[in-house]
C-alpha cells in the first residue's frame, strides 16, 4: 500500500461520504482501503480488480472485473475512486465513458495516481493532470477539483449535467 497516495485519497474522499452511500473502488487490489472504509463508515462497498478472487461479506463485495467493463456491474454508485491504478488500465477513455454511466446524478469520481514525469523505478507510463482532465471531458465528466502533489496527481469529477439530464 502506497501510503501518501492513500492519505491524499482519504483527504478528498472522507468529506464526501455520507450514510448509505454505495462506493466503488476501481483497481482495488486486495480491497484493503475499501475494507477499512466499510468498517469505519455506514456505507456499502464494491471493489473491482481483474486479478482478485471474488469475495462477498457484510457491506463489501469484491468482483473480478476490468475497469473497462464496469458497465457490467449492476446499479449506480454515489462515489467511485481509483487509487494508484489508472496507469494500469489498458483503455482509460473506455473506463471513464463507462464510469459516467455508473454514477448517480450527484455522484463523484476521484482519481489519485502517480503523476507523469516522476521516477518510481518501474517502467510504467503515468498520465499528466491535463491528460486526465481532457479524458474526463471526452467521457462526459466535469473536473470539479484537481491538482498535483510531489509525486501524485488527483482529480475529482462529477457528471456533466445538461438540461433535462437524468434525474436519479
Ligand atoms: C498499484 S495496484 C493499486 C491497488 C490498490 N488500489 C492500492 O492502492 O493498494 C494497481 C491495481 O490495478 C489493477 N489493475 C490492472 N489492470 C486493471 C484494469 N484493467 N482494471 C482494473 N484494475 C486493474 C491491478 O490488478 C492492481 O491491483
């Protein structure tokens, strides 16, 4: 678990949590962060990751699934986040497009990841903040908060609501 990214995520996420919310963790790994959240707050959690074994217990469900296939998940989510995983996704645009169909009307999506240009010692490709916010807008998401820290970028999105948009 990469602790500074997790702390950044919690700083963005905790003020948004409220009772009864359905929360989605995309690229959840072992599900550790989501597990802590459902233990401490009155929410329900769904975590997806292509490399996990499915698990379901009180308030927490872990599903073996790629980010690019989240349309297959039933129902909508009040809050979704992806922590240190975006750079692993094969097709971020498809993921964000599908994500925009899985958020409730006032739902939020939080992205925290390594930022482009930093050296982690791993030959991976990281995105810039501009690339993330650009793909948000292509996918029908509006950036409502975003920025960079020493190693990470973060971006929070809501649905781009147009007149007469769905009313959930
Ligand atoms: C660096 S780990 C981060 C795990 C967790 N979010 C954390 O912060 O501890 C990246 C995760 O992305 C997952 N991943 C890779 N490809 C993915 C995809 N297409 N969709 C969703 N998750 C994916 C990996 O299996 C891995 O668990």
